[in-house]
C-alpha cells in the first residue's frame, strides 16, 4: 500500500516521522524526541551518538556495554589510581547474602543490569547521573527539584530545606521564619499585658 504524504517510520516508536522532525542515523529515521540513549535516556546528537546494530547509545553507555573489557581497559579517569593496593582487597571473599527485594518490584532493565541507583525523595523513582540535582544532602530529579508548597522550580541559590524537604525562600520564610510585628506576620503577635 502506498505511503500517501507520510514519512518514514521512527526506528524507536514506529510512528511516522515527517521531514521537519527527522534525524537519520545508520540509514534509519528517528523523531528528535526519540533520538535518545537506550541505556541512560539522555538526548543525543550527531556528535554524541554511537550506534550498535539497531540500537543507539551515548558514547559513555556504548563504551560501558561494548568497549574493551579486562585488565588495563579502565572506564575513564576513575579507573586510574595512585592509591596503594590493600592486600585485603586481593583475598578471596566469602559469597555475600542476596540483597532483600526492594519496594519497587519492577526495576528498570538498566538498574537490574548495573545495580541499584539513588532514589528521588519526592517521587521515589531512580535518579540517574544525567538528571541528578543535589539538595538537602539527597539526589533529586531536575523535575522534582521544586518547592513543596508552591511548586516553583528551584536552583542552588533559591533552595532552602527543612526536615528533608525543599522550599523556596519565600515559602520557607512564611512558614518557618520568625513571626511578629515588623516581620510581615502582623496577626501572629501576642500582647502580654
């Protein structure tokens, strides 16, 4: 059946890709929004994509999955060390007890393969490095890094925290700041006569 006026099919979502939104890689078409790493879900472009058969990855994830393995093939600068070797680390270890099942009974394939990740205190979902923002000593998604009360998006200069939750400076001052005459909370002053 002819494809009247349509475009190619997206290799990721299988929907029609029209010319204005098309990105081509390995003779396949993608929507701009579907052109993301299969492992970490980071957006890709022509300088950061690495293709393997029908899969696309960022260069970092591609190297971890398909790069050389073994002694002498470190995964970036973190593999280099000038620390003295601890002989205890070289001794055979007793097998460790299996980890108890987590509250999330269906973790992502990426988390299953590469171990557990940090959890966002707001939504309890995994927080990967590409989307991590630190606040109140905890990792947050960029989209969850908002004031608990007004929902305003926060930055390192506008965030305050109390009891592990994030607030903008205005909401923090209204709810936890000093009260009294001259501090913007006129109805809170008690007269002791």
